[in-house]
C-alpha cells in the first residue's frame, strides 16, 4: 500500500506517498554519510579549518548537516 502521508521535516510539512518518504530518507542518509566522511577525513588530515568550505547538501531545502526532527502522520479525511 502506498498511501499519501504528511511528513514534517523540522516543522515544514510535505505531502508524500510512503515510497517518496522512503526515497527522501534514503537520500538523507546517503548524503549525510558522504558529507560526514569528507568532514572526518579533513579533521584526520589536520585540516579542520577547511571544514567550513565543504558545501553541506540539502534535501527538500533542509541541511543534512544536522539531525532532522521528523514526524509522519496519515492525512485525515
């Protein structure tokens, strides 16, 4: 079943199907891991001052550089 839901990401609401929510969350995890690896490698190389030069990816206008506050609920009809 692929019903329509409301997902709230840091207070901003989007209507998405369950499959779309899974896609967004998978992309969030993937991009967050990639970004974290870049940051960690700079820190390990002693180049922590360059961390701010790495562009932080966004999904749906929300940065992956911080943990999201996510709420998912059914649409009331």
